[in-house]
C-alpha cells in the first residue's frame, strides 16, 4: 500500500470517512468501475488520478483504492496459504 494511503488510515477520522463514503449513492458503481476498468489499465492509479478521471471527492477515491487493494491482498494471501 502506498505511503499516501497509509497516512489516511492512521487518522482517527478514518472510520467516519469510510462511513460517509459508503453512504454515497454512486460509491458502489464507482468502486466496481475502478476495480474492473481503471486499475486494469493502470494498476498504479493514485487517489488524485481517480478524482480527476471520475470527478469524485478525494475521500471517496482514497476509500475505494484502499478497499480494492486490501481485498486483492487478502485474496492473494488466501490463495497462497491454501496451497
């Protein structure tokens, strides 16, 4: 995970940000699009890249990238430990 994303995770308001982002109407659609399209085109996408491309708030971009990368890491760990 990038240093930029880790900085947000350490903030005491991180859980509040996640809760607010999850309440956004378009959040799940943005997350799916980022996961299925944008990260396949450019795996090194940053939160600022997402803000520009999708015209979404920085907080939403940070949460989306954190969740997708955490899910991918967990999936990789499960597949390697199961063998």
